[in-house]
C-alpha cells in the first residue's frame, strides 16, 4: 500500500483516539468535579418533580447527551423512575438539566 492509503486509513482513527475521546473525558470529569465541590449549595428537592407523577415528560441531562421521554412513575431521594416505550428507567436527579411536560 502507498502512503496515501495509510494516511486515509489511520489518520481518522488517530484523531478519534487521541483528540476527540480525551476531550470528552475531560469535559465529563470537570462536570463531576463541579458537582462534588458544591458544598454550600442546597440540593434540589424532589417536591417539584413529585407533582408531575403520572404525567408524560421529556427529561434531558444536557451535556451528558441523554434525553428520555416517558411517564414519571416514582420519585425517591435522588432517583426518578420513568416508564418509557423500552421499559422502566431510573435517572439520577442531580444530573437533570430540564424537564418538559408533554400534553397528552
């Protein structure tokens, strides 16, 4: 194989492994550190979320790239149970960025 073929094959793999993935890890780690360092900040109570039990919602975690659409079944301490088309899922309420209520 000539040099152009080697570059075309291995350059995207190199960029992915040594540039893109480490950047995503550092961003994710910085978010975790910010959450751990919040000593004086009061955690969000689940009282606001409890009034939406039984309603269809769209829940997004923002920078983590997870969004779930389904019915909120139960809210316990820091966990929210959501019934989706795939089944039941648990979400940590510390990482939720926004919740949109869908009209039925």
